[in-house]
């Protein structure tokens, strides 16, 4: 067991690599049981109450430049999983879980992930054909392109893929592809509008709201 002199960092196994500035990881936690795993956090990232849990071998976790993750869970089990978060992405609270061998969750740059978001590359249990005995629900990757907004308590299931500039609505349940610059919402999620994008800023256009004087905003 390696603890790196800190109670919040526990590494059990061989040839595991953890790269992160102490100041970045002061509120976060790392728990690894396995071998040949790599966790790299960019020095400019800001992590709050984030737990990173790895079980198995050959996992990879990469958190990019200026990423902000206030709270949540990055969990990889079984082996060979990947979670990667691109530069300048902001995550308020999310659980990102690579459930199955070799599955990936990749979030692009300049994304916004709201509170209570869940992303799972597998179902945690096997669904089996009663006649053939064959498994029906193998895990699949989840990919989120650059400049995507994932709304409050959205659930991204295995096979979800969100195109550049798109929005996934609050409490949507997604298990398919969302084209670029599209709005997906509902359970199951459907494309309800295309040719849209989003901005992190709230702004008003002239005459859009009679209660707002645009000159004062």
C-alpha cells in the first residue's frame, strides 16, 4: 500500500503512476487497487470533493488544462478503462463510471456538465438471452464532443455520443447519438431541435423582455 504521505491518496499494486500537484488534490481522493494504472491531473485543474476509484489493471484517467470539477466520482472497474476530460471543461457534479473492460468516457474541451449527471459505459450486470444463454448488453463507449452542455441530472447510458455544440436537456436519458448543434431531451431522449448552440453567458436582445433595459445589462 502506498499513501504518498496523504490520507486521501491510497495506491495498492505495482507500476501505478499518479501525477498531480498537491494543491490541486487537497480536497479530492484517490483509491487504486490494481497494477499498471495511470492518473494524470493537469497542474492548472481545480478539483473539489472528487473521488477517483480504480479497480483492476491498465486504467487511464486524464484531466486536462483548466478543468474544474466541483464534486463527483470518476470510477473505473475490471480493467483497461479510460476517462478523459478536455481542457476548460466545467463539471458541477457528476459520476462518470467505466463499468466494463476497455470502455471509455471521453469529454471534449469547453463543455459544461451540470449537477447530478450520470454516465455509465455498462449496466453493472448481465442481461442474458433466456434461450441461447448469450449476453445481450455488452458495454460501449461514451463520447462528448467539444462545447457541449449536459443538463441537470441527465443520464448518459452506454453508447451515448453527443456532437459538437449540442445540448442534452435536464433529466434526459440518452443511449444514442446526438448530431452536432442539436438539442436532445426527454426519456428516452429525442432530438427536439437542430441548428442550435449555447452560450455560458445569459444575455438579452433588444425588445426580447419588456422588463429588461438592454442598456443596463
